[in-house]
C-alpha cells in the first residue's frame, strides 16, 4: 500500500499536464475556473495524503531498489509546509487570476500554461523533497527553477522576461557548481562503498569516514547552488526582482515554498558535514554566510519603495537567519530552525497575498500610491501590518519564539556575533516601521478611488493565515513538537 | 587499450583544443560562428569520451559520447541557428565590463588560480596529474562560461556561455567519476529545457522586431521599480 504513495503524490500533476499537452487547443476546457478547481482539489488531496502518511506509515519508508526516493519525517514536514502554502495559493489564485484575465494582463490563451506550470511545479517540489539522492534532488531543484521562471513570465511585460532570465541564469549557473560538488561527493563516496551512491541516508551513515578537505570543497560547491536557490547573499540578486515582477500568488510560492527547498538541502548537507572532520570549520562558514545574508538586506530595506521588493528583501534576511541557525547545529536551535521555516512560509504568504490585493486596488506596488488603505482594503491592510509584525518576530507570533531561540543559540556560540545580528535586526525592524508608517500615514485624498471589490477567495486565505499564526504563536501542538524533535533526532544531532 | 604515452598525448592535445574553443567563445562577435564553435567544442568532448572508452572500456563513456554527439553537437546548435533566423540579429557586439582582450587575459589568470588552488588545497582529491589537469581545465572552462554570461549583452550569447559552463562540468565528470547513466540523461534533458526556455525568452529581449517590443510594452502598469 505504502509503495504506491510515490505514485499517488505525482499522478494528478502529471495527468493534468498530459491532458493539457495532448488535448488540442480547444478540446480541453481552457476555462480558468475548471483548471483552478482542479488545482484546489489537487492541493487538498496532497494535504490529505501527507496527513495519511504522517499518521499511518512507519517512517522512514524507502522506494525502489536503489532507495532513490524516501519519505522520512523531515521531507514529510517540508511537504506539509509546501502543501499548506499551495492550498492557500490555489484558493487565492481563483479570484486573483480571474481578475488578471478579465483586465487582460494575462492572455486567455496562457491560462492553460499557467495552471499547467502551477500544478507541475507542485509535483516537482514534492518530488524534490522525496528524492533521497543528491543528484535527483539537484535535478528536481533545477526543474523548479524552470517552472517558476515560466510562472514569472506569465505577465508578458519586458521586465518580467528580464527578471525571469536573471533568475534562470543565476540559479542554473550556481547549480552547475553544485553539480561539480556532486561529482566530487560521488568520487569520495565510491572510495568508501563499492559502486558508490549518493543517497542522503548512505551519506549520513558513512560521514565520519569521508576525507575532510575534499568533502569541505564539495560542501562549499553544493552550498553555492543551494544558496543561490534560496537567495543567500551574494547570489540573491535575482530574488527581489523575480518576487516583485511575478504575480502575487507566484511570489508567495517563490518565497514561501521554493526558498525552503534550498534550505532543506543545506540542512541535510550540514547533518552530514557535522560528522566529518571539517565539521567545525563548515559550521563557522555557515554562520558567517548567514550573518552576511542578514547584513545586506538590513542596509537595502530602508531605501525600498516597492512593497513586494521590500517583502522580498526580508525573505533574504530570513534565509540568512535560517542558515545561521543551521550553522549553529545544536539540537535545540535546529528544532527552532524547522519551526521558523513554517512561521516564515506562512507570514510571507500572508504578506504577498495582501500586497496582491493592494496591487489590484492601486495598480501599483509603490507605497506612495497607497491611500485610504483602511477604508478601501481593511483586510489587506491588517494582513500587511500583522504579516510585518509576524516577520519581525513580535511576541504572540511564532517567529518570535524561533528567532529568540536561534539568537539564544548564537549567544552560546559567540557574543560578538549576537551583538552584530541584534543590531542588524534592529535596523530591519526600523525599516519595516518606516515603510509601514509612510504607507499607511498618507493624507486623505480628495479624489475618490474606486474600491476594488476583493473576491472572497482572496480574502479567506488571508484570514486563515492570520488565525493560524496567532494560534501557533500561543500554542504549539504536541504532535508538531514531537515531529520536530523526531526530525532533529533523524538528522543525527 | 592504447599505448599510455600516445593516450596521454591525445588527451593533452584535446585539452589544448578545448581551451582554444573556449577562448574563441569568449571573444567571438558573430553569433553564427559562436554556435559553430560551441558545436566543435562539444565534438571534442565527445571524441575525448570515445578515447577514454577505448582506454578504459566503460560502456557508460560510450553512451555519454553518443549523447553528447547527438544533443550538443547536432541538436542544440541547429536549434540555436533556427532561433537566430527568427530574431534577425546577426552579431553580438557589446561587451559589458570586459573587452575581448582583457577577457582572454582574465581567463588565463583564472586557469592559473584554479591550478594553484587545486595543487595547494585540494591536492588529495586528485590521484594523478592527468586528473588534476582535467580538474583545472574543467573548472576553468566553467568559470570562462560564467564570464561569457555576465560580460555579454545578448541573451542568446549568454545561453552559449551557460552551455560552455556545462561542457566544463561534463569534462570534469568524464574523468572524476562516471555518474550513473540515468543521471547523465536527466541532466541533458534539463539542459535542453533550459535552452528552449531561454531561447523563447530571448525572443522577447533580443528580437529586432519592433512590433514585438510594442506588444510587450503594452502592459505599462507592471513597469516600475
């Protein structure tokens, strides 16, 4: 029964794409409502499937003879985050994409392309978490770049094409360095076990016997690619542009799900690295990389005038914080790193969804176009404010807990590092305040703007995320804590 | 099995040819010749895989040679030529940041730096001198490809830069460790998809057709910082 789980995960997405390809231009309904309904069902089906596996199966489960795919608690947790964001995005897309189609920003002929790529991206993301093999994981990671690039160019503006190209070129070139890392890893591996294989579980098992320096080089090469995919400095330059050009629903996916995949790779890799002889050096490397990724956005945020770009820079900061936490690699910190991923994904989805409503209302992402926000779009305004508070880690939000504990871990490691990071976080918090005050404090405008009638499907996801965030900030379900502890345990910390 | 000395000579000769093609790719302005040089470079890699196959007899290497020949020397250059006809641009004259001469100089320095790095830091990674040389040339080729990506203006030239990078990685993998063949196939598929995607995107950016630009700029409201 459990052997079919893999198939169950990929079938709906693949079926849809096949149907879209093989049905002629007109036979298959190009109607966005039908395709969106399919996407929503697809997302909830996978969410249900994930819960069934979570409660029903004895983990970890391996598939195929070479153990190329596996489900363990970490991959299941990541899939859970991804599916939740996908469910919300699929619902949000219903109203959002319909309106974009109605005003002609997306051409009708491209509806099929959008939903095809949307659903296939979902499948590929799930597969990248299920891949137990570094090389397979690399390939799925590349595919996510391609599919999300397609989703960015769905708005046919010249700037979108530039943003998409920048994303493809930076991510793919960095991923080629990762591939060199994989080759080195494979060569090292072959010396240890006959035939060699690149499975995560094998790597974890033979980690202590891997030669230090060579593994360190492989680690840094792999880190380049995974880091570029999760927008770490200095490979972050694609991220603000891609996030601000993409339709808001895609931005939410990019920030809430795709960045996590790179972090997931780094997390797995670090679990191997801590057991090698160069573990301590790589630890420092990750911590420094994390701090640099907090530093750059800290100095970029205050000057931003575009809401979505602003939110995107904040994503870079959070990825830096996650890598910092992974670098600290103590069990307690890792627990909170995993929790932070959930909190960050939900908060960023909330922010981008709200920014999407603002874009429809004011036809601009600039803060100075925002007028009478509370009167015109009360829910989106609260979404933006609560989302910002959540991202900053204000108490009552889940990120408060995770940020506090990651920083506490940093204090154990280095006090100077803590002071620097606190200072940077302070700058980031003031930039957020500066931005929000300017956005919501604009004078009442004489000319009455026409109220954008926000569809219900765009409102409910926002309400839902706010509720979930508040609940998670106050109460951590026992099952979640057990799951996270289990993951930390699985990784061998 | 070939005589070791002859084998080494052949391999070294092929290395020189690869570096020569890389230098041409960095400096070439005509797009048609750029694609032809890329095809030639891939052909050299295929020949190298065949030579290695004759020497070591691993069937994997033969498959890689055939795959490289079919996809990289025939299909991709043909496809790029076809795209070029559609976008009606013949040459890529603009170099950003670097002139052709300084690019060559920098790539020479790159090779040297990579060599120093591998001999001093990663010495234990490479069993013998030949593999060390491959490591150096493979990585240097990848870095040179990266240089093409950021120093050229046209998207289609950047694509060739990416392809060169990939050739560097292929060279590296030929000697370091033969990956399982299925993974090689998947990588080539992935490469194809990237090429098709960036070629389609190149229509939007490189195209000389005015009406295409007008159509793109119609959606003015998304154009803001």
